[in-house]
């Protein structure tokens, strides 16, 4: 039986660039008040992206058919056609005809540090379509801050379990909004920097957060990930690869893998291992929706 998964977040066109050096070599602390830098990149590629789009793409590879709770613009046709090939129904996407779809410009240096400039476009609009009253799981990923504040309330009211990922929108969410949003979450996601920022905004220690219910999943890039629960903490290694090309979108792939494991009622450790397995496929391709595999290939690599 197919699981019903609601995925909210951004739909965007990603323009991904590589800088053949280190950002840190070009920032002088005493001159940050007059910062003006330019980076000559040696690679540029446009691809389909956005947090909701990336998560939905990886869920489709895992043979799930998510429902997208997201807004797109007047240039969404080629994105829609791509998802149709994957069997993803985009009827739930809200089209804003007077603005373009969001665009992310991402520059990555040789240490996998990233600088992103993001134009929200249609993502700045409020999603007004009717949200399903039942689902097996909802994933709230970075999108319109108002949505990120309101969706947890709706899911709690409908008893829909949900994952919450403040991600790149952590700077746009107040402590009060976060304290309300995380209550009742099944799991919170973020990289180590984002989790630290989230705890600072919440004004809680990790222990205080865990006493309020949600498990905390912290991704550490090549170092793996940590699943922290009140009674136990799991440190799960990343999948080894010598073909890493681009880290963009690995976190979204990770969330899809974790969701697949959670829906199958697997242990937190196994969920993280599944998540790490699909994440490595993402980093081995340039772009957030370029990886692919068959399920037998996935099982073998797991």
C-alpha cells in the first residue's frame, strides 16, 4: 500500500557553480564592514531544485508518490514535465501566474563551503489550496516562513505526524515561532550549524528540547549523522565515496531516505543508514535531482 506523504517546501530552479578555491582566503575580518568580493567560477549548471522538489524526487526513486504543498510560478511547465516522467502528481502545486518560480544561485568552494543567493518568487506566496486531512507523514522543509509557522498547527490538529526542518530559513524564524513549531514534531532535522542556531533561538539545551518530545537528527556531511533521542544517541557513518562532486541537495535526499525508513517502522539507526545511502548518490552528481538507482542497486550499496 502506497504511503501518503505531504511535502511542503520550495520549488526552485538551481543555478549551481563551482569556485576552484577557498572562500576563506578572500575574507579579511577587519574589512567585513566594507565587504565586496567577486568569485570567478569554472562551472555553471541549471537544474530542478528546491527543498520540496528535491525531497519529492528522492521519495519517487524510493517508489513513493508524495503530495507537494508548494507554490510555483509562471515558468513551471518544464519542471512539471520532469516530474510527470517520474510519476509525481503535481496537481497539488499552486501556480502563481504573475511571478516566476524561485531561483537559487549556489557557489561551492573546494572545501564544500557554500554561498547561496535565493530569489523567492512564487515561494513568497501563501499556499491556499486545501491540505489533505489525513496522511501517514508530513515533511515541513524550508519555505515561506508563514507556512513554516502554520503547518505544524494544522498537522497537530489533524494528528498527522510531521518532520520539521528549519534549514536555510532559521534566520527568518523567531524563537517564539520555533518554540511553537517544534512541539509535537516527530523529528527535527538540520546540519550541525543549523541545529546549533535552532537551539540558540529556542533558548533551550538539546536536553530540554528532547524532553519536549522530538528526536533531533543532525547531519555532519562526510562525518555522517547523529540521531539523538532522550534515551539514546546513534552516530551513523556516511557512506564512503571517492566520487563526491557536489553536496547541494544531499540533505534533502537524506530526509527522503529517513522518511522511507520511518514509514517502514525501522529503528532510528536504520533510518539514518538508509538516509546516508541515498545522500551519497546525491553528492556523486552535479545538481540536486540528477542521481538515480534501481532498488536492487540501492539495497546492495546499503
